[in-house]
C-alpha cells in the first residue's frame, strides 16, 4: 500500500457532472458549493418529489443570497441556477462522474445507496461518502469496485469551513484520491488525506472536546457553567453551540463511533442520546436566533 501522501496529480479525472444523494440541509450545502465552484450540472435525488423540490429551492435561495451579496454576476447567477436539478430517479446519475451521498449516518443505509449507485454509474465514476463517523472500509466492503470509492468529509457550515478530509481507504486507488484532491482544490478547500480511522483527524479531537463537555454535564456541572467556561477560550463556538450546529444525532454518532473502539478514552452521553431521540434542543434561542437559555431536560 502506498504511503498516505499526495497522489500523482496527473491521474485526476475530470468531473463534468455531479450527483448528490439526498436533498436535505447537508445536500443543499453540497449542491450550492459544487455548482458554484465547478460550474457543471449538479443533480440531487431524494425519496420523494417534495424533498427534492425543497432541496433545489434551497440551492436556488443560496445562489440568490450570493448574487445579492455581489458574489455572482447576474449571468452566472442565472446559469448556475439552470445547472441544478432534482429528481427521485437515481438513473439520472448514469452520466455523473462524481457522486457523493449525504444520507443518514448508518452503515447499512449508506451501503444500500452505493450498491444501487454501482448499478447506475459508469465503471470509473467516483463514489464518495461524506461520513463523519463510520468506517469508509466497512461501507466499501459491499462494493464491486471499492477502488473508486473515497471518503470526502466536509465540515459544517460547508460554505465557510475551509477543510475537506479525503479518506484514503484500504482499497481506494491513486486515481480516485487524485480526483478527490482535484475536486477539493476546485471547491477552493484545503485538503488533508487521512486513513480510515475513527474520527479521521478532526472529529477524533472534536469527539474528545464534545464528549468531555457532555460528561461534565452528565456528572453534575450545569450546562450553562460548562458553556460559559469554554466561551472565552478563543474557540469560534462553544461545544454545545457546535453540537447544535452539526445536529445532536450526528453528535451522538460521533461520540458512539469513538467510544466503541476506545471505551477508556471517549465518553458517550445518555443525556445527549435522549435529547437527540426526542428531536430536542440543547440551547434555547429566540426568534432572532439569539441564545436565551439551555435545555431543562437534563437528568443529572
Ligand atoms: N451556511 C452558509 N453560510 C454561513 C452559515 C451557514 N450555516 N453560517 C455562517 N455562514 C457564513 C455567513 O454568511 C458569513 O459569510 P459572509 O461573511 O460571506 O457573509 C460567514 O459565514 C460568517 O458568518 P457570521 O459573521 O454570521 O458568523 P461568525 O463570524 O460567528 O461565524 C461560523 C460563523 C463560521 C459558523 C463560526 O462560528 C465557526 O467557524 N464556528 C465553528 C464551526 C465548526 O467548528 N465547524 C465544524 C463542525 S464539526 C463538523 O462539521 C464535522 C462533523 O462531521 C460533525
């Protein structure tokens, strides 16, 4: 196996049409970035037409915002809107050379998506997962051509966070890594190549911070004390604001996926599990999005 360094750039394949599986919040952010930076057709799919329509409308709204801020001229704005489409029929991915998923963070769900995609896309199309907490090798284990499969991990908010982790899994080939690097560069992101390890690089550290913060609350420190203690530490967000940003369910997955392989080193949080299951919030906010308090639902 080659060392985890940069691959030969000349192996990168061109990307002339992008497919995005999912049309939710994450997928909308992906689609906006891909269409804006690559300026190629981007097609989103989801389970029903309503979700698809909402996703496409979300991308159009983001492009409208960029135009209103003067970041897209009116010709480009209109052209980019025309490049985004949505469908419930994944067979429209047939001529995509890059497909990325933004579906539920569960191995079986993602595997089923990729099994299906392999029946649709060309042999050398790249398939990418945005998983933040699952093993890329495990997802790839059901694929016929795992060499064209790669982790491509964005951070939230996708438009603003500069980094992408390209996960070079055991069977990923050099052309796939080279293409992923080129795509990341064209998206104007900084890229690191990581191996398929729990948390890759960034979430390994974040899981520690989030898990320790939740553990402090779970063992009796009031949430507002932990939050306000960390607020002046120079971080752009407190751990609880970050948990809200990524979504409590994603937070639970991140903690679980570190606790399972390293139970001595990483905490899970029963309180976080319950709040996530209930679709509840950690932080209470007013209509303007300003923080007004914290959940009263913790059992300590
Ligand atoms: N979507 C799109 N753009 C957004 C956005 C969003 N959700 N939130 C903020 N922005 C944009 C704003 O439009 C603004 O852009 P312009 O300057 O171009 O107009 C810019 O970001 C700055 O926004 P604000 O001035 O409103 O706010 P801020 O200065 O407080 O910055 C922040 C907001 C960038 C989110 C900052 O708080 C931050 O960096 N937070 C840390 C985020 C972080 O750590 N993310 C990683 C999470 S972990 C993860 O995602 C991995 C995982 O797998 C779980």
